[in-house]
């Protein structure tokens, strides 16, 4: 596959050379075979094999509640139609999101999760001369995509309050920054960045750069969304997923919300049909008015009970408002990860910038009680 002259001119203007163009053309042709394309590429970092049937899995920020009852029914009812493309199912998701987020339907594009549009945002807006700027620690997917295309990744430490240091991100990104990435609440720290800080970055960033706000965990925190910035036609791409609050990690549904011209720049990097099971479940989930606040309360209560346990036993942790938190284990974190697996409790991975911290996903109340018992034994 070859790139047309307009695409070639665009890539060359962003600092790619002729050899890069050959690689990019191959990437476009490869589609979903790209090494960083699907969300499971990052989930591999949390993948565990040969797990005992009675193990506690609190390692991948999954929602153990799974899809709500109406979503399960919707999936069951549509399976017999699996031989049809049924594009209208995706249209239903767009219509509901448009109404709920108060943006026009053409400002929404549906994806199988939110990592795909994150990767595509990097491809669209970063390049060898336009860096990708993110927090450290932060979700690694964008950095991997940037590395693959030869774009520099600038990692900026979180502030003392564990929020994104947007002013330092702007300073280090410089006048040629291509993409600023903010996950809010942040993964893995579970901490919030004030909306005012995000708005400041949007207003002060270099002309032509884009701010991606990953709202995968925002429902859990009850923080304000940033789709109002999209409605104002700002240079913002908002990412959403049904994997977290809606418990649909395996069903695959997500969205990018942005101006149509920005969405068009993402669109060239993928194509294909979305699973009708995921679309039906997404529509059913969005239609459940009380689902989000009920689940937010449930997850929040288990999280606070667990953090209270950690405080009671003098363990240091990062104050999270999400469905994961970081614990300082005062030694190489992988030692504790391995030791916990011997207790049949599987916790998350370690970030290089915080080598003595481990990430723990908030599971059910019963699962977190097993975590507490195992953690006390291992840390002793």
C-alpha cells in the first residue's frame, strides 16, 4: 500500500523522512496487526498465566462486577444476529453519547475500547519533530506508539499532590510538542488533575498541538468531564471506554470525542466492523440511569475500606479516587508481586519511576479481604 501525495506531504512536514514513509505505509496496510494497536497489547503487561481457579485477580484494573444485567440480556438477545454487520447498533451508541455529552453526533467516533484511539492520536499528532508528552508514572500505551514511529516521549513527574504538572509538561514539551496526554484520574496513581489545570494547558499549549484527555476512570471518581471543551471546538480529544465502570473489558467498546477534523485524522489508521455484542451492551449500559452512581459508590466504599486498612497498619499509599491505588512496599515492588502470587493474590505491575510501589486494583469486598490477609503475611 502507498500513501497519496497529500499524505506524504503531511508526514514530511511533521519531520518524517522517506524511509519513515515506507514504514508508515506498511503500518496502514497492516491495520490491526500493528504491535501496539489493540488494548490487549498493554494488557499483556498485566497478563498472568496458569492462574489457580481460586485466585484473586486484582492486577489489571478490571471491574469484577462485569456488565450490568440489561447489558448481559442485550448481548444474549443479539447473538443470533451475529451473522449480520448491523451498523445501526453503533449508531445507537453514538446517538446516546451525543445526547448525554451534549455534543453533535459527528463529534463522536466509536472504537473497540479507548486504547485504539489513543494510539491513533499519537500517530496523527506526534512525529520525530513533535514530541509526545505524558505524566510519569502514567499509562504506557501512548509512549509505546510514539517509540514505534520514532517520536520522542517526554515523561514529566507528577506534582507533590500527584496531579499532572501541566506547566512543566508545557515547558518540557516546548514549542513543537505534538500531543499532550492526560489520564484523569491517572493510571496508575488513581489521582486527579483539576479541570482548571487541563483548561490552562488547552489555552496555553503550542498552536497545532492537541491535548488528549483519557477519561477511562472519570466515572469512578465523579470528577467533571471535559467534553464541554470539545463542544467549544478546542484542540482536545476525549477518550472513553466501557471497560471500567461498565465492566465490559472483554466486550470491547469505547469512543473518541473531538472535532470532526481531529477525528478524521485518527480515522485513517484503522477500519473495520465493531462487535455488535459490545455495541448492544454499550447502549444498554448508557440507558441505565442509576448504574454509574451506584457502581461509583460500591467501588468507592471498597476502596476506602482498603485504604483505611493500609493506614491502620502504617503502610504508605497514594490517596486514590479511582479503582486502583499504589502502595509503597519499601523494597523492589516485583518482590512483593511474586510473593503475593504464592498466596494466590495477583496484584498489578511496577512502574520504573516508582520501583518500590505496586499497583493494586480494587476488587470485590471479599477479594480485598483476601488481599489484606495476604499482604500482611507477605509484608511481615
